[in-house]
């Protein structure tokens, strides 16, 4: 799909209309009349690759399409909350940036960090904005869904016997008592349940929303099949 994006970018550049200094960007999708632009999609691809330590030239068609799907999901979630609740404390953003810097050798220096950003065509301002949105939406999901999650002791015990211990033994480690790992297992199961509920929530939001793909979005969906 890199060829698709390159072609779409060429089409967008050819179709750009400059009027009083304004440039019209191509639309890849509309979510309840809110446009997702080709430039948004391209930036999201570069951002996701950067924070995951992936080479841009090795991303697959399916990964590019998945990024567009996540942009649509993010917009659906954004529309569920007032914009002012998207505020995230600066220290949380900085902590996430610190984690990302560890992915890149030499990024402990400002020069090395800047070079890493440049390789992905990102500015630190763009990176921070993406991280803010991601953290805010994660908080939204957690606040909305986690209160309804309950993990019973039987589920914890079953996970311990059927998954935790076999994986531990496969690694050559000695068994540990259930009591010492029960809180960790409970959190894993709770997060799994939150993820399931989020999938169902997004499915319902998509069913209730007006989502239209532009030509580049439709072509990307077809190529990723």
C-alpha cells in the first residue's frame, strides 16, 4: 500500500488548489462529517512506526490500513467526550517520550533524538500531540469501561494453571505460588475484558455512525484484503 499512498499523495499534490494561501488536502474518510485527511493518515503511519520502533519501508499494506481504521476509531471516541477532557498531564507525556527514546540508540542526546525524529518526518510537537490524544483516549476507555469489569477468583486460578504455569515452565523457571502472582493475573484478565468491551463499543459506534471512505481509503481497504 506504500504505492497506494505515494500515488494518492501525487494525486493530492496535483489536485491542490492554492487560494489566498490555502491548500486543500485530500480526504480519505469522513466520520459523522468530520474529515480525516490524507496528511493525517500519513502522519499517523509515521507516528505509529516511530513509537513502535518499526522501519517505515517495512510496513505492510495491512498495517497501513490498520492505521486508517485506528484513526476512524479514535475519531469515534473523540466524539463521545468534550474536547476539554482530553487534557493530559505533561509529566505523563514526558514519561511516554522517555520510553520511546530508549528505542533509538543515541537518542539520549538531543542531537540523536532530533535525528531520529527527522528520519520519520516528525517534529517533537507532532509527537507530543499524538501521545496526548492516545493517553487521553486510553483514560477515557479506562474510566468508561473498567468500573464494569469484575474478575472472579476462579478465573484467576484457571489462568494460573492453564496459561501462567505452562509458560513459566517453558521458560525453564521454577513455579511460583498463586498468591504471589494473583494481583498481576487479575490485572491481565481485567485488561483483556476491557479490550473486549472496547471492541464491542467501537463496533456499536461504527454501526450507529456515518463513515464514508474517500477514494484513497477505499483503494487501501481493497488492497489490504
